[in-house]
C-alpha cells in the first residue's frame, strides 16, 4: 500500500465522522414542533432550568410516589412545561411563565368549562376549570409567575386531589 493511499482513506474516514457528527448535532439540537399544540416550538431539556433561553427555572415541583415528572420542555422560548405521569395511568402538564406571559394551548384556553371553582390553598387563589369527560385545568399565581396544570380528560376529582401538592410544591424564579 502506498503512503498516499493511507491519506486518501483517512480523508474519507474524517469526512464520514464529520458528517455523522453534524447529523447527530442537528437531531439533538433541532427543536420539536408539537403539531397537536398549534405548531408551538418545544425544546426538550434534561432539567427544568431554562436560564439560557428564558432566564428562569422551575425551582421546585412535585416528585413523589404518585406524581412522576417525565419530561421537561420550553415552549415558544418563554413557557416552561413538565410532563407528569400521575399514578396509576393519568397524565398532566405543569406550565409556568412570568406573570402575564403564560402560553396556554388553544384547546384549553377556548374551552367552555361546565364547572369553574375558586378556592384558597395556603393564601394562594386557585381556579379549577373542568368539564366531565373533557379538559381540565388548575391556574394560580405565585411570586410573579403564573402556573397552570393541564389534564386531558381527567377522571373525577383528579385535579382537586393533586391541587394541594402542585400549588404548595411548585415555584419558579429568575436565574
């Protein structure tokens, strides 16, 4: 084998590695578009800290035998989201953003709820909106951040049953 042949093969191996690295970086860093949520741009994170893009973090959130955080997202560069599994087989999304900037999905925002109830948890006013067999949500404000817990077709009393945990254990702050 000639010395020039070695350089030829090394050149093509380097090109292949460069190309594979570029593809891998694109897949990891390219934001996902959630078509079910009206085309919002969602970036997945490994933890609920969005300092670089949004300047804040969800500092505390429920994590227990019943409430399991599964995935962390930043929606449209300004609304934090944590996907939850609520044991045994229910799902919910906790969203937080600076007051007045919370991004709500249209199907929750435009829903006409049959039941809207307001109540107090540790001095925080909570609004619970739901309709049997359809969407339900809890909304509250704490320390200049708006929070919402969204549940698609929650079972009866699911939101009321987890409201205290989410309101008491969820906080956000500037980083």
